[in-house]
């Protein structure tokens, strides 16, 4: 069901400083910040030859990322995103196998403008998994 690794998301306490570090220290190409109010985050993508790193920062006080930073003030890995060919078929397979999908089980539009679902970390070795339609 899962395809290639799309990105690894890292929560950062200072988005501009993190982007600068990736660009200047590692020589990476970084996107401009993208505000996503529906997810409560501002995100920057670091382009890699075979994948991406997503830098996440809270957007608003109710952001779930703000709560993450309270527990982890230095930031850290937040989730891993895998591509799937058909998000609804993947959702149905996941439900059938007992995986818990966060929220109402309906895909939301992710940072790439494609449908995404998040899977409960307790079902995947403590790691929050995002699946995104390829």
C-alpha cells in the first residue's frame, strides 16, 4: 500500500533560523514559508534529491505543534509521510486492518495541496504517520 517516502517533518522553535541553518550550513534549497491555518502550522520544505524535510512551526495558540513544543522546547521529529496511490482505498484498507485514523477519518488537504490522513502513533511504534495521495 505505501509508496515512497514523501517527507520527514521536524518541529522547530524558530522557523527562520532552522531554514537558514539548512540553507547556509547544509547548502539545501528551502521553500518560502507556507501558512496553513486549517492545520495550525507554518511550514517550510527543504528539498532533497530523493525526498523532503518539512520544518513545522506553530501558527496560533491552538496549534497542536505549540503543544509539541511545550513538551519538547528544542523541537524534534514530528511525523513521517508516505505516499499512497489512492487515499480512499488506503483509508479503507487501514480501517479494515484496525489502524486508527486521527480526526473524522476523512482526508484533509495537506501542504502539497493533496489529500492526507494521519495515523495514530500507537499503531506504528510510537511514530505519527501521514499518508498522502501521490
